[in-house]
């Protein structure tokens, strides 16, 4: 694995770019490496710097490149070549002033066309900490507008999409709350605009003229309510009464009282009306009907319309609620072949903890005896754990059960493990199964940094204490938090390390 790390993601013309190159094996240990060529390219892909046959000698290879004061602004690329493998890292050069604050905006991802008003909340934070920052910042300017349609007629080009611009001063918490009327953005011909809004918040620092913007997109939905079955039955027996409840709510989940509803059976083309209902003051309605004439699964629909129909594009509507009730079946022995099945997990296995890996087994028409279920755990192509569990086969057509084994999740298993289980049955048949599990990202070498004192004024001397395992190869860099506001997400972190070439 090869990595390139610059001391910051953004440079001014005339500054010096300091960067490191290092390599690690699959266990994240530094390795000796000969880099045949290291190149630096400008935004036009011209090579402006190169280093030949550099070696790391199992350490960090530290290099630098001074930028000319007339350096072209844009994105530059560092390319490290080892044999046929190339690793890339990009940084920007631009003239900038570091901001002292950041801007966040809280808006809904979707608003209903049935809403009268919707809100947008904007917050200013300091660059050095997540604290409110309202002094020295001019009033917020918030701009909200419709997007133009992708294709419009020439005569419609002169119709401008709705746009509102509002300016507000933040309160003492650094917040500003904006409220807009939905009707302001729905009056125009729908052929001219798309069903989305763009919200742009801009804050400017007094004295420096430094400004930051945040933009979000909001989808406009024509759904003005929801219909749903509440804790409906999943299975019914023919001849019994099937009952349940339905609920009707507005787009904001408030109940719709005294609303006529219609219960159907079957799909939209062959729907049969079962009952007419009316919601109570809490938006609920109860239904019940006999299943004497039903045979098979029942496809139920609850609708706000007396007939089941597809909604019209760009028309307000309440979607039909659906639920399928399955007819109960007498139990039968469906097992025909022996099998093993590892139980999967939807969550990442916690690093540094012991977990249970469970396997369901089914032995069909096997002679009485014992079976050893073997398991192997692999990570990055190597076996990291293994063992066996013995189960007894009784004298009956089908033997079913579950076995589990404990696995201590270690950093060597990151980020994915493969589990293989297999068994040789008394009949000499072999069965097997495999599954993949993701793990939390962690390292065996725990590194920590601590400043003393934890806060200081400019010019004050502070101490930095770094703690790691003995003989660790450590690299330390310091960066102004304001740089990360302009170029967030560009630093080397555990996610980038763990997902690199693994």
C-alpha cells in the first residue's frame, strides 16, 4: 500500500509544498521501497518537478517543492510510480483568505406542495471550534429559487423562475431562521421549472470581505398525505374474519379526521371493493370482513378515492396504502437436502471484542452418528482463525439445529473477513457455506496526541505529547483549522488507510 500526504490541501502561490510518501504491508507495517519516479504536474498536466529512484528505507520519505509566486492557480497532482503501480494525490493552489467561521444550513430534503410554509435554519460556527460565531459577521443573505426546466419552448425563455432573497442578522447563538411561503414557488407554469428548489446561504465577515456559502437542494413532492395499515395481520385462515386498522395522516404526519376511505382487494386492474370506511378524530378507521370466499393471498389496498387509480403526474394526491395477507398453510417437511447456512449480520463486527458467529445446520436422511462442523476465518487471503464443533445425528428423517463459535475480532481482520463452514456427513457427502462480514476500522497501534495546555494564545509556547507503541514510525503535521473549512475531507484518516488497495 502506498500513500502520499501533503502538509495541507490548499496553498498560496509562492508557498512551499511539503509532502510525505510512505508504504506499508498488509499488516500496516512500514516497508522498504524504491520509488522509481515521483512527479509533480501542474493543472495543464505539464511535469514541473520530479524525483528519481528515491528510497523510503522503511521510513517516511519527506520531500518538498517551492511554488513560484506567479504559479498558475488550479489543481496540481503528485504521482508516485512503483513498477506498474501509480498512486495519485492532488492539491490546490489559489489565492485565498482563510475564513474565521463556517456556515451550516438545516433544511428538509423534501417539502410537500401542500405545505403553506417551510423553514430554513442557518448557523455560523467558529473555525477553531464548534461554537456559535455572530460578532463581526454581516447579516445573512439567503436566496431560494426554482430550477429551470431542462427543455423549454423559446417563447417561455422570458419567464423567469421564482426567486426570493432575504437578509437577516444572526441571533446570539449564531443562528438565523428563514420562513418561506410555498405558494411563492408554485404559481408559475410547471413547464418552465423543475420540481426542486435551491437554497443558497451566504455570510460575509466584516472588514475582510471573506464570504462563505452553503447550498442545498429541496425536492418538491406532490404527496399531501399518507395512508397505511396499522399492525396488520400477516396470515389468515380461510373462513375466519379478517380485521385490522388503517390510518390517514397529512404530509406532516398529523391525523386526518373524518376522512372517507375505501378498502379494496386485488390489484389496480381487477380491484374489488370490500368496505367503505371513515376515519375517527385521530385519523384511524377499523375494518373487518369474512374470508369464506377467499382462497390464497389477499392483496389489500386502502384508498382516498372510490376507485383504485394511478395518480396523475404533478397533481396533488395521497398514495394508496397496500398490504398482503398470506393464507396459512399446513406444516410440511420441505427439507430435501442437507445444508449449512451462516447467519449474516447487517452491522460491522466490533473491533477488539468477542462475537458469536452462528450457523444453521440441516441433515436430511443421514445415518445416526456424529458430524464435525469445521470453520475457517480468512482475512486478506490468509487464514486467521479456525476450529470445529461436533453435533450428534439422531435416528430421524431431519436433524436441524444451530451451532456457533466465538471469534475475537482483531485489527488484522480489518476491513472484511470471510467465514467458511463445511462438514463431512456420515453418508460421506460434503456440505459447505461461506459468508462475508465487515468489521469496524481499527489499528493495533493506538496513537494519541495531547496538547499542554489544551488552549493557548498566539505566541504562547505549548507542549505536544505523542503516545504510541515502542519503535513506532510517527509523522506529525499541524494545519490551521480554517484551511479545512475551505477544503474539507482532504486529510489522511483511518478510512482512507483501511480502504487503500485492500
